[in-house]
């Protein structure tokens, strides 16, 4: 699930370095091309049958964390609390926040992708 959070954050903030770094070993994490397309916003997350309810919520939470201004609708927060423990929510939030931080740092410094995922061919779905 944290792999999904890292990738979703990378796509949400459009950070080429982060996308490259977090795309490595997607196949080993069993992230399908359909799931990757949803993370990229090319298809609706709800239409991907392989995502669990918890994964869908984690992806939405990540998207909310990655937007400005920050806004967390109470209805969504209630669903999050129903499906995740307090500890799990902290882990999801800090993972998304950490990738947001790195994305902004890499982009501010003009650091290009390092080529980590060149052999993975998962940056754009077929």
C-alpha cells in the first residue's frame, strides 16, 4: 500500500525524479498497468477492480494531502477512520508528506530523473 502512496504522490505533484525513483520494481509490487493508469489520473480509481477499499481510500487521502490548499472533507475523514487505525493513518500521511517534500526539493533544485525506472517501462501505461 505504501508503494501506491509513494507513486500516487509522485504523479500528483508531477515530479519526474520521484516518478522515476518510485516506479522502480513496480512489477514486483504487483502494480498492474490498469492500476498505474489510475494513479496517473488516466482512469477512475473506483473503476479498477483490483484496488481494495483500503487502497482506494489511501490513494484518495494521498491526493488530498498533495493538493493545495489542504482540505479534508469530514465525510472522507470518517471513512478513513473506519478503515484505518490511528497508527496507519499517521504512516499514510507521513509517507505522502515525505514524497511531497522530496518532490518539491528535487524540482526546486532542478534535479532530473536518474534513470532508475528505464528498464521497468512503467512510467506510461501501454
